[in-house]
């Protein structure tokens, strides 16, 4: 059974930081490129950042220079360090494989940035 469990969200003031974690089980984590996605209220889910098996990263234009994605294959975990948070970063954050699998979506973790 595949499980992706996100954690680390919360309420933070603009300019603050959060670190999200996604613990993955049920798949061979090390052979999958991974991604973080977010869904703001009333909007479609969007890609935030991706990381390949070799550690190469890519970011959405709105988060470049502020967010950092990383992975720890020994812990089957992918992280998202979010700095200089803005109110428009508010939403539910999810992880999934880079080509998102429809059965892998978890509950997500809520991030709320107050102005």
C-alpha cells in the first residue's frame, strides 16, 4: 500500500519560514523523481518544485529563490524548505511523484501565511 504523508504546515506571518516533510512508503523511493504541489482556495493544484533521483531541482517561477526542495533516500522523505513566505503561498501542500500518480495523493498539509 502506497502512502505519502505530508507534515510541517501551519500558520506563519509573511516573511516567515516553514519546512514541510513528506514521508513515503510502499514504493521504491530512491528510483522516483518527486514533486511538491499546492492548491490555493478556489484554484487548481499547481506544481511547486521537483527533484530528480540524482538531486537536480526545478521550481515554479513564483517560488524560485525562496523555496528549496531536497530528499533523503535513507529516510524515504522529501522536504520543502519555504522561506520569505508570502500570503499568496497559502494553500494545501501535497507531495507526489514528479509525474503525479492519481492514487498517491495524500491529505496534504495546510500552509497559511498572514499579512
